[in-house]
């Protein structure tokens, strides 16, 4: 989920260094996996494709902190739901019928008069 992030603190020999992997877009999540002495932190899409991956030696990882996204809506004003640029009616259906060929057909190309020549 957008807003999820993972902080990784790694021992560099002369101190520690902090890295961060975050879910940058809606629908993405951050996954952590450990195996064969490697810690892997990946930002993953909805379909499971890794977009960004960070790998660290498990023996060098000092701390791994997961910060989930804040999903609370307390204190936020209620917003009307929009769908395709217009308010929705009940149950997520449009308040008025949708245009047959899209909402912007009339503005995109004016219709020709019957019998008019094509350019």
C-alpha cells in the first residue's frame, strides 16, 4: 500500500548506514524476504512484479524496521466519491447515464452536417 516503508540499518565497519525502501505509488507494497544469508526488500506491484529491490548480507543487518501506512481516516473531512469526473450515485453507479462513446466525444470532434464534404 502506498506509504508503506521499510528502514534497514546496516553495519559498514566504521559505523552504521540507514537505507529506506518505500511503496511510492498506489497499489504497491513492500515485501521483505530472508534466505541464504541475504535480506531482500522489494517494492512490488499488484501483479507481483518487483519494481525496486535492495539486497543486504544478513550478517551485516543491524535493524530492519517496517513502517505501515497510516490508514486511519480520523480527523479527515468526508469527501464525495467521484467516478470519471462526476459524482457517483448510490452503490458506486453514476448519478446520470454514461455517454455511449465516452464523456468527451462531443468536445473532441464536432459532427459534420449531412451532405457536407470531407476535407
